[in-house]
C-alpha cells in the first residue's frame, strides 16, 4: 500500500546474481533504446513536471522492471517511470532510471545512460551505468569494487574488464566536470572557488563515471535530481574509492528520502580539497 514501509527484504541480496542480472538488463535495455534512437522518428511526451519522456524510456523501464521483479520478487523496486513506486518508503531497495539524460536522447547527443542501483540501509552499494551510444559500461562487481567493461558487449559472456579508481587529484590543477543541460550561475560560482586545469561537460550519470575512472576529479551538482538519477552512479563511484557528499555540509548523500528527492551534492575524489558551499 502507498506509504507503507515494506519489510520483505531482510537478508542481504545475492551480489553475484545481482551483478549478472543488472549487467544483462542494462545491455538489453540499451539495445531497445538504441533501436528507437536510430529510428527516423520517435514520440516525445511531457510528464507532469514538464520533463520529457519518450517511448524509449517506457520500453526500457518495462524490460528492466520485469527482469528485476522476476529475479528478486521480494525486493522493493523504485523506478522513475512508475509513479506508484514513488509512494514507497524504504531504506533498502532496487532503484531504476531506465534512460537518464532524456534531453540528450531527444537531441541525439549520445550522453544518456541506463541506470540500475541497489540501495542498502540508505547507501547505494551496487549499480550499473551503461551508455549505449558511447559504448561505455561501468558497474560494481559482487565484492563492491567498480569496473569498466569494454565492448563489443555480449549479454551471456563478460568481455574485457578493467578495475577503475578515482584519481589522486592535483588541487592546483583540478579536472572538473559539470552538467551539459543544467549548467547555471550558481554552479559556475562554486567552480570558480577551485583552481581548474580542465573543465568538461557531460550529460546524465556519465559525470559520476568520469570521476570514478579518474578522468575528472570533482563533479558539483547544484540543481534538482532524484535518487534514481544518482544511485547507480553513486555505487560505481564508491566502488572506485570516491565519495558522494551533500553540497551543504559534506555529509554522505543518503537514500530512501521522502519523495526520493536529492539535495545538491558533490561527487569527488577524496584527495580534492573541498571548498565550503
């Protein structure tokens, strides 16, 4: 029932099974998304919050949700595209954004991702982020460490995999990544507090992964996001030795919040000398 705290999931998930299921579903959803992305035309609708949604979001969501519910029937599932799930109250749950970066998708810019995360006691501990148009896939292994797998991708067989780690940052020459679609003055003002050697912009949860791989040192997000936007990337960053912290007090970003809405946050290598908000 809406608002009811579910107690079904008491024992830890089988992380090896989760790794296999998340990886496969992300690849299957990516195929579905790219089929629509490469078509001549696709329908774009507007949700109640004025954000766009496409048939690719809906098709990927149906595929991932069915797969997760079949594999883990006793687990609470939160997904962006199913409003009924947003009434759940839980601290341990699977959370899905089937197509993060819909604006990137609609404008055919390629920086969109499939995101599946597992949150345990308010902490994202496992996840997969797959960018099908970029041929990049990042995920956590059963032991919680983070890897990038290189294509071509086979759903039944894992290909070449490389462990990823956040960079040892040079605070006199930081590499900063910011949002492509949501850049604003407040973000620029905060970035100006740092000595930046390189500034890049990227869409969707790819920004988390650029910090996780050491391609960037810090990603500040001063803007509205939801937990399904961030959980999978958060898990990957943590698995790579990074941190995701609240912007206001630098405390860890927690999950299972009311309405699943996030405060502003910072994704960072621990070696970055963080500036106050």
